[in-house]
C-alpha cells in the first residue's frame, strides 16, 4: 500500500489548479479517451459523477459533447468531487451547471445508487489503495450503472524512478510514488463487485529539455508528490545526483523523455 500524504496532495493540486490545463497534455489525451469509452459504455446516462474532477474539463466536455450519447449527456445531471479545493473552484468555473463538492474518493457524499455513469481520469493513482474508493464508486452507482476509470500505472515516470534508485543506492528506502499495476486495478475492481471488467493499456512519452524541467513540470500541475522529497543535506545531494543520472542516461538532442503508462478500465455495477 502507498503511504500517501493526503494533506500534501490536496495542497499541491490546489496550488497547481491555475496552470494545470495548460501543462497537463497527457491528461487531456486520457480525458478524451475516457470520454469515448463512456460513449460506448453508457450512451444514455443521465446522472453522471466525475471522481477527482480536477479543473472540471471532463464535466465541461460532457455538457458540450457532440459524440455518442450527446443528447442525453447535455441534459444530464452532472456532479464532480475533488480532494483539492483549488481544483473545485476551477471546476465550478469550467462547468457551472455541475454540482461540485470538495470530498474524498473514499467517502463520497452521495446516496446509494445516485448515478448511472461514474468516471474518473488521472486521479486514482494518488490513492494509498484502490479498494475503499472503488467500494464507494460501486455504492453510488445504480444497478447496471457503468464505471469508466483511467489512471497512471506502474511504468509511469520510470525514468525518474530509475534515476532516483541509482542515485539513492540500495541501502536507502525508495521514496518515489508506487503506481498500481494493471493486474492490481483489475483485481480491485472485481473485489469491489464490478463485473464485465475490461482493461486497456497505453503509453505516452513527453519530452522536456532536461531533468530539472521534468521536476518543474510535475510541480506545475501539482504532481510533485510523484517525485521523491529532498530531506536535509543528504536528500539534496541525492536529488542533484538524480538529475545528473537522468540527464546522462536519457538526455539527447530532443531533451529527456517522461513516460506515462495509462490503464483504462470499464466495468458495470
């Protein structure tokens, strides 16, 4: 199980809300793919919840969709929750017709069976464990309701994680964030009672000028919790060695790569 500092996650994403949409390019691709999957899974959904709604772009897309299910989605009752109050404020501006609440995915503030479609994109990877939140998702879905989930998985930021392990050495604990495997996602969904679960995996590679730019980009979108914290002089030295190794191993004329490994999951209640 991940040891996740929720207060740190909440504060980081609140600070990153203003810059998020302009920097989170892979997350935008993931959102579009999830919307297409929702069109296949629940084209006539009229009660839709976005868990970890961030800046509200997915809710805005649902409200203005021209794809499958567009007519139903434009008139649907939309709701979103996010842990970070800064993200909630941005979501209210982006999707003024949606009901937005600051809430934890592990304690959704809705009655049982309140929705017939539940989506979550680029959020569940920041959970310590998947089971409690997926149990809440199952609870608030009506019988026959659909879940469309996307999250960053085990190969995400593999260049950064590899550079940290090499810089820290074998005797120091791994302080990088542990992303779930695709198998863990499937197992957690089935354990929460979802049926007909299908999984699909993709990889996206971004390029940045150098390793420092990678860390700055993660901080800009609020995702610095994915990187190890530099604690004290030894931590700062390790961070400098991490940057050196990242650039030495992966740098080139087009900069350094950043891998994002995405798992998409679809299931029904």
